[in-house]
């Protein structure tokens, strides 16, 4: 891909984000260097049983006491969600700070991605990703958060990449994420990337990001599932993966949430990544 084109795409990205007006409960930890990260495509709040049940979704999330949650397919005030501001309600149900990144207007409201954080959220940037005019818009929502003890700043990004058969848009979106911003800051990228681990999209992302390697459980018939939800980190030497797994939540959404437990170890010459 032409490097000048990628730089132009980055320069043209926009900012569209709004924090939720919530105050979280006190959820201090004994090991603040450990970050429990969850990514979850919530299917605009609708479960496979047809129910819009935000308390059910919140219960699944809080059952693992996450520090950071990346959400995709979030509605705010849409007709299909009965006018509910899903991000604000999930923030209150989980007791976490929340911020929404709009990708587009939809059914009288807004649709996009979101972040929930146990600790206060600093700078918020919602960047438009490149895409064809006829395709659903895509964004990358990035927030700054701090580990409570070491006061280390981490950039946490959630995104939802294009799912079309023509990979041009998805590859262009991955190229922006790989070239990126804040290259000197430790980062976590989490979301529904709509691609398998062996694709060109993942090869491009691997220029900057390291996959934490959670494999989905087989379907009820025992066949392997296609993996499209990821938690990735940068730089690899700054992080150690302690655990990465799918949660058993078969009805609440058409995706299973992915939990990754990361240890922030800083950048050291001999650091390596391990998984369990």
C-alpha cells in the first residue's frame, strides 16, 4: 500500500466522542500492574433470544472484574433499542467510567463503539477509518488511562473493522491502525476485527500489534469456530499475557466476549511474552 496514501488517511481522520456522565464505584485492586481486558461485540444489545437485556450483558462483563472493556455495536437512543442510551446504562450497571465513539447516525440516535474503564479516562479520540462510501462507517476509539500504582499511561483502543468480501476497506483500516499514533506509548487494541488470524489484515496489524492468542471454543457440534475478536498489545516487550480465553455467554449476543489478563512489565531488553 502506498505510504503517502496511508499518511493522508491518518491526517483526514476525525474526532467524535462523548463521555458518559457516571461516577464509578470504588474498585481498588491489590495488583494494579495487572490489567483485565474484555472485548465484547454486544450486537446492539440484542441477544440471540431476541431480548434487549442490558443487565444480562453487564452481569457477564462484571463477572470477570475487568479493568477495561472494549464494546462494539453500541446503540444510543435508536428506535430498535427503544431509545435507550446503552453506553450510559451499561456504565451505571457496571460502575465503570464510559465513553462512546459514534460511527454513524442511526434510527433517530447513534451507533458505534465504546469503552468502559475502572479508572478515570483521560484524553479521548475517535478517529474515522477509511472506507468506501457505500459501506458502514468505521472508527477507532482511543482513550488514555493510567495504572493506579505505577502511574503509567496506557492507550486503549477499540474498533470494529469492515466485514465485506472485498478486503480493500479492511486492509486500508488495518494500515491506519498499524501506522498509528502515540507510537511511544504502551497500547492495547481490542475489538471485532472481522478477520481470521492468517489473513493479510492481521499481517498488516502485526507490524505494530502483538496478538494475545485466545482461541474460541468449538461450536456445539465440536467444529472449530472462526476467530474474529482480538486483544492485541504494543510494544510486545512491555506486556506479559497471563491468561486469554472466551467467556461462556451463548445467548446475550451473537459474539462471545474475550477476556485477556495482561501484566504491565515495562519495556526491558530481555522481556518476553508468555501465555497460559
